[in-house]
């Protein structure tokens, strides 16, 4: 019988690496990320999304954690790269 590992426990054996789960952002986190990508200030995001400053900071921390970004600059680089890839802008035309 195989024992299931608790969530968050990594493999200790020499088996194949486990694939990382895709992070799932909430609809509010997606809206916050979209505003950040548009270059909006915190004040503008708070006004647009009708939230408190503490809530905005909490959502940003959650996004950073879920996308494994060490800081906002890395988050912006990661998110910009993802949007280019999804829209096809990051692909070569010489396929």
C-alpha cells in the first residue's frame, strides 16, 4: 500500500521530480495584477477596485507568493513575459 504524503512534503527518494501545480489567482488578484501591468498607482487601483490599502497589499503579497516572485519588479517581468507568450508576441515569425 502506498502512503500519501502530506501537502508540502517533497520527495526524498531518487524518483522523478513532481510537476509543480499551476498557481490559481482569484478574480480579485487577477484584477490587481492587470492594474499593476497597466502601470496604475496604488491609489488608482484602490479607487478602481473599491478596496482598502491593506487589502491591496494583502492581494499583492498573495500574488507574489503564488507566482513565486521575490518582489514586485520580478512579478512585473514574469507577468509581462506571460502575457507576451499567451498573445503570441514572444514567438518568432520564422516557424
